[in-house]
C-alpha cells in the first residue's frame, strides 16, 4: 500500500511513476486525495464539536447545581451528538473508500527501473555458463514419458488439465531437488527453514498484494454470507512466510529476518494451450522453495542483489546455463518496486524459462500487514520486505532433464544432485 503522505505531498510525482507501469492506476490518485480531504475535514470538524460539547456539558452541571432549567442546553448537546455521529459516518465511509482504492493501486517503480511497456524492454543483466550443444534436443515431456518419470494422462484423470503426476525416479528427482534447494539456502546462505500452513486467511493474501487484484487466479474457499472467500490455497510461500510478521513490532536488532520454505503452490491461471505449455512448464499446482527477507529500509536494495545471488547460486551449483534480467516498469509485478527474473535455458524448448523472480517491495507489503520495527531513536518504522523463488520446481525440473539429456535418451544429473537422488543418471 502506498504511503498516503507521499501521495498528499507529491501527487504529480506519484502519478508520473505510476504512468510508467501502463494502465490507468494513476487516475485513482485524485479520488484518493478527495477521500483523504473528506476524512481529514470530518475529523477536524468532529474535534471542534467535541470541544463544544465538553464546554456545553459543563454548563449543564453548573445549572443543575443551582437548580436551573437545563432542557435547552441538553437539547443542544443532543444536536451536537447527532452532528458528531454524522461526521463519524462520513469519515468512516471516506476511510473505507480510500483504503479500497489504495489496495488496488500498485507499488511505485523504483527510480532506477528501466522504463518500458512490456517484457521486450527487459534488459539482460548477466549470463552464466554456456548453452549446451545438443543436436536434435528433445523436450522434457518426451524424455520424461520415455523414462516413466511423468504422466500427464494420470493427472488429467484425477484433476483435469494443468496437472502432472510424478512417478518412480521422477518423483524421487523432484524430492531430491527440493531437499537440495532447502539445504543450500538454510545451510550456506543463512535462511531459517520454516514449514507453514498451505491454507491462508484472506487478510494475509491482502497483506502481500495477491488480493484484491488477482482473486480470480486463486483457489478460494470458505465463502462468507456475501459469497466472499475467506480462505485460500497458497499461491506461493511468499504469502504465509511474510505474514508470519503481520501486526508485529520488531526490535531493530532483530533485523534482518531470513526465511525459506518449501510449499506446493496453487493457481487457477495456467495459460493457453500449445507447445509453450507442454508438460509441466505451466501448471495449476507446483512445488517451490521460496526465500523471504524482512529488512531495515536503509539496506533493502543491497539485499535485493544479495537475495538474487542466492537464487542464482542454486542454478550455478547445478551447472545449468541461465541469465538474469531486470523487469522494466511495464512488466513489474503489482507489489514490487524492483525485480530481477532468472531464466534457465531449456534446449528442448529452444528458449529461456523463468525459474525465479526476486523482488523488493520496499514498505508496500509492510504497510498492508502493519509490519514495523522500532529504530534506535524509539520511532516505529515500516520494514522493507523482499522475496525470491529459490527456485520454482517445474521449470528447474525441465532444465535438468533437457540440459542433461544424452544421445541414448538417458539423463545425466548434475553432480550436486547425486547425493540427494542416489545415482548419477536416470535411464
């Protein structure tokens, strides 16, 4: 959620930065300011009336002590109470509408973000390794079906399209990848491993920015009397892990908080049919290891570089060629102020696939979930939050199969994965 003081003090600058995202969110700023003016005026008028009521009430006491008639003054107090109640209602309505608007306005792009309309304007920041030379590269689904690793047909019978069943060595490979990723981040990079619920309250989804904008993409349940879902299947571990600190006042010495978690992730939107979505590239349910940091606002952009490096390290230890890009303003996620995407090379697809998105949200999420810390001067300040995929499993799985494929149809596994899987190849 944007800071109302920043909107109030610099409305033109806020509009200009929102415009670089595309869309018309910038046009909501005028209504936000109108609500803010209504709310502040109502509160000022209320305070004046409360002062007037206090003085008038004293007169009632004085008159009663002298045996005087207080009917007229009591009527005046009742009239003041009615005006105060009307102002309370006006303020409440303006506050509710202002909050509704702010929940639907995305974060401001960082001033250093490249300006552009869409993914075509995302610059490549760096590359690691070289594309493996594979003649006649086969895609992961062809490889997996030949080796009995994945069954799309089994999943379709159970759940419909957009799901996968991992079998035998295929299931063991996924488990090995999850264990490797968790051990790397908790053991080498200092993240605390946590195991969190996979069903999440509505206010937690609002806290990290998934709601209200993306509700149609989520799996919701437990509707209230108005039909509004109150619980959701986790779309990413970012939501429950970051919300571990909602409504919390941390000590400055407690920062940073570094957490990692493995969860299944559930999303309705799985894209269109076609080769780009063959197999497990885009599915409704997938596993992911997520990295979350809650940090001091003075250091968050340095931490973004560090966190991105932690996600890149997983691919480097697996020996997988990849590149890192920075998202332009028009491609930036709703809650993010700056983001790096890490894309791994998939020879069978002949293109790069996003396996990690590492974002700094500044104080946007912290404001929504009331996550603060007390600084050295005793002042309560909002933390900055960051998260990154460390990494998403399906596309990492794709890259392991496609970059490790051998001419005889077997898969040579990365050396770092062998202790977890128990063999150097799948055949």
